[in-house]
C-alpha cells in the first residue's frame, strides 16, 4: 500500500504542475473572447464601439487630471500648459467620434434587421443583380486590392444578414470601417452608389438566397472565402488558386511572377501580406480560430482583415480543410493509437506476471 | 600472457571467456549486481530514463534523415516533409517531442527521490554530481533541439537565452555574437545548434550515462530506509537460497522484472500522450514560422525551465542574473550543504522533511508563475517564491548542522 501512497503523491504533484502551466496559465495569458455563434446582427460591433467609448472616457479623465495638475503648479511653463490642453481637446474629439460611431452602428444594424423583414421580389432582384456582375465577372482580375469573388454559390456560403449589410455598407459589414473615412474608398464601396434603396437590397439578397446556391466541399468553401488573400503553400494554393502543373520551367516561373504581382496588390491593400494558412490549425487554438474568423477585431483589434460572414456550417468546412492540410496525420493517429496502447497494456500485464513469479520467494 | 584454451570452438562460451571474460562481466554487472530488496517503484525511474533516452535517440535518427538545417528550409522540412510526406514521420516527431518533455518530468522525480531518501551522500556524492551533470546536459540538449523547427518560439527563445550571455552590466555583446555567429539568430546559429543537438551533446550524454552507472556500482543503490547493508553477507544468504533472510536481490532478473513492469505502466501513459495529448509538448506559437520582425505576445521557455526562468525574472538585471546562476549550480552542492551524516528518508530526519516539501511546493509555484505574465500579484508572488528558493540553501545548512544523529 505504501507504493500506492507514493504513486498518489507523484500523480498529485504532476497534475498540479500540468494544470498550472497549461490550462491555468493559458487562461490568464489570453483574454477570453465570447463568440456569437456566427450570427451577424451587430451585437459584437456595438459592444466593441461601447468599449471604445469607455476607454476614451478614461483617457479623457486622465488628460483632465493632468491639466488640473499643471494648472495648479505656479509658474508652470506655458509649453506644458498648451500640451495638457491639447491632450484634453484631442480626447474630447475622440470621445465625440466614438459616441457617434456607437449611434451610427446601432442605426446601421437596426436598418439591416428591417431590410431582412421586407417582402422580396425575385425578378427585380435578378435585374439588380446584373449590376454586381460588372465587377464579379470571374475574370480573376484584381480590383482595388483583391480579385472580386465569384458569386455562384454565395447564397450557400454566407449569412443572409451579412449579405444585406455588405451591400448596404461593405466596410461596416466586414467591421473594418475604422480603416475608411468614407466607405466609397473600400474596393466594393461603389456598390453604395449603384444599389441605393433598401427594397433593392432585399430583392438582390432574396435572389441570391434562392438562385446563387450549391453544395460546397470543404476545399471549395475555403477557396471562395479565404484564398483571395491567403495562400496555403503546403497545398500548392496561392492567391490565384490551385497552382497548375507546368511542363516547362519558364511557364512555372511565369505563373510565379503572376502570383507575386497579385500578392503585391493584396499587400498594398491590406498593409501586410496576409499569412500563409498551411499550419494555422496548429498555431491557434480552436476557440481562437472560431472567434477570429467570425469577427477578426475581437482577437486582433485594429486588424485590416475583414469579417467574411461565413455561416457556422461553412466555417466548419473551412476548419475541416485547414485540418486536412495542417494536421494530415489525424486519421492515422486515431487509427493506430488504440492498438499501440493495447500492446502496452498486454505488455504490462505480462511484465506484472513475470515480476510476481520472480518476487514470490522473496518475502 | 593469459591462458587460452586452444580446443575451444570459435565463439563458444569458453572461447569468449578467454577473450572477453563474459561470465565475469555478466556476474559483476548483472546476475550478481546486488540491489537492496527494500525499494519502491521510484527506484525504477533510472531505467525509465534510460528507455526514454533510447526512444529519443531512435526517433531522433529517423527525424534526422529528413530534417534540413537551413533557416529557409527547416520549418517546412519539419512541418511539411516530416508531417505529411514521410511515412509515420508524424509518429516519430510526436514521440520525439513528447519524450523530450516527459523525460524532464522523470528527471525531476528521480532527483527528488534522491533528495528525499538522502541518496546523495556518504559515498554516493559522485552519483549525485554525475546525475546533475546529466541534468545540465539534457537541458542544453532540450534547448538546442527546441531551435530546430525554426518557429516563432524557437527564434525568440533563442534570442532571449543567448542574450543572457551578455552578462547584464558586463555588456559582453561580442560573446553573444560569437555564440550566435551573427548579430541575431540566423543560419549560422541554426547550424551550430543543430550540430550540438545531434552530435556533441548526445556524445556527452552517453559518456555521462556510463559514468553515472559506474559511480553507482561501488556505493550500491540506496534503499527505502537508508539502511547500511552488508552486501557480501546478504549476497551469501541469497546464493545459499535463503532469499527471505537476504536483504538483496540480483539486478538481473529480479530487480529488472519490477523495472520492466513499471516501464510498461509508464509506456501506456507515454503513448496516450503521444496519440491523444501531444499539444502540451508542442507549443502552438512554434507553428508560426520564425519572424525576426514580429515578437510573440508572450515568450516563455518549455515547462521544465520555468522555475529557473522565474528566479531570473522578478529581480533587476544584474541581481536576477546572479540569482539565475545560483539556481543553476546550487543543486550540485547539495551533498556538501547538507551537514548531517544521516542517510534516511526525509520523514525520519526531523526538520529536513519540512524543508523538502517546501522545496517541492516552491519549485512548482515558480514553475507556474514562470509562465504567467509578470504583472500585478503574479509578479509579487514570483519575487517571494524566488527569494524563498534562494533562502532554502542557507536554511538547509543550518537545520542539517543541528540534525540529531540517528
């Protein structure tokens, strides 16, 4: 029994270390981000905007305190006084802007919700959809930073509310409005001049949800949602899609140059070439991946990555694809694991019987 | 000139005996290498370490066939070639990664067993010192191996640890550059740590393992009660088949049968980790390729270095470095700091048992705090735990000086 007591002590301290350095430490290192189950109704956006208001208020309080402090000192240099005064003005302006953003976001998402309730006319929607084809023409030519995506199956891939929001205001929908003083500067900004009435938006989206649908394999879901910006070199996928097989080296090089040109355009648009996603499934936790794809701002505030508006089902497909590329041994692992463990269980039983026979005359 | 039996057939027992004395070797190292009977499963940790080292060597050889020590190729050779193109490459990698982490758990259990049962003194000092040399060499081996996948954590841990050689205010930047072969970790750096990891350090480890075993042969293994055994008398009883009266057992097969059983239990756990819970040994941050322009949010070493990292971190630069150096060498001095001549389990040594458990808890606290961000309360607790660790050694000197002789 002494052996079991000792074992209990060893196991206890081992688990203590494990829990301390793994689950506990990680829970302290990473801020917890609440997911919204791939529902796009602006709740997260409004929360974020409110947090910014709170933070700006704090900064304003600090700036005011500093000003009072400078004013209370006799003969404090004019320079300090001006500086403190400027800081207060700056924070006051920031606060006004932050409050305005909250109001703006609230009315925007309320508007999106009301559009979703409108009766739709599919025929009108089809007519208006023609405007989209001007850019979303499948020619694979970069426009304003990215290649406009193919729209053939977007009704299956993306959330309805998200699509409404996207046509209404692309920067607000993808939660990158902080990047643009005016949404017209967004690569898809011109849609706001072309589709102007709420009814028109409702009709287009109604048409999309009925006609632009189709079954998507994990790889197709991934390519349509992510590949305009991200490469996956372990799967020979670039911003231009699958890399074809070339017989001649010069053809391969010519293709590579096209890829580099496309990457340069994406980089100019995003500020930085978005990372290769080959290993991303192992570099981030499942929770991080999920909340990040749902709303990039939650995990990386200020990032230029747009929210893409995937439905939950399609996020799962994207994840499946990333697992196939980044963790291809998973099926083999799960197939062999039980057998290896069974082998050692049998080994241990036999070893125990041998030990017993060797030790039987000793005590 | 020794006597050779000319009639012995080549490679027969007699022929080999004349040339290699195999019967004597077998007797001395195996069938008549006497081990005390009064032991528990903690005495199997040595063989478990040997087996784990074996797994590391074998899996390492397979990985070595496909790994490319080049700053441009290393990451993909590990994460793509080995993980998706090489048959069972993923299995060798996960075995190697998990074994590298678990080996330290077993080393710590092995060390703390030695401390608990006072197995480091009265003839056993060299066992302890060679064991500590093994610990340090294993640490260097683990660190150099951690550089090889050339991910973000490889790069930045390499940067932080090599920076320590600057020596605080001594500002030995030249030494740091000499170690790196460059201003920052790069190709030259990766190549030399590759060499250390696959050649020089394994050679040193193998040499030290031989020395560790050799240093054990004469003083013999300690036992659960720290009893001084007359091995010759006990061996005579055993050989006369008075096994119940004898206090010893032969290494082979009796001691080994128990070792192998414990090893079986260990391997069940080990392969459970390899197949189902390998993430703890492979930090997610290291699956992002090394990028000298982007520092990860949190930089921390693997769990087994955290306690000494936390002794470095809470203090200002120079005192921190000195505290860190003390933490690295102080365990070597244990047989000389402990002034008591008692060889007995800690619970029979009065205040020593309290000292032992405070040490265990303090080192675990340092380990956990070493990973947490050094802010607020964690920082305070870390400072307290580090100071306690440093105070433990003068306290040990005093309490063992006044320890009652058993």
